[in-house]
C-alpha cells in the first residue's frame, strides 16, 4: 500500500543502518543522502531529485 508522506525542509528521514522497510519516491523538492565510507572515513553525499527513489537497499 502506498501513501503520501510530507517532510519539512531539513528533516532527517532515517539514519544509515535504521530498519526502515519503505521505499520513498520523490514527488517534489530534493533529498540529500549522506553516509560515511567505513574504510576511508570520507563523507559521501548524493542529491536526489523528483522521480528518483531511495529506501530499501534491495529496491
């Protein structure tokens, strides 16, 4: 079942490693995905835009 969920600008949707079983499809705005490379300690950042999705790794 799908549903529309709105988040305020600057909201944290979930943290890396959280057990969130949802797939999010961006209908408006943008989302920044941030994680850290465990080997180098480098911060990895990616910007997602309308039509892109994130969430369950197997998606």
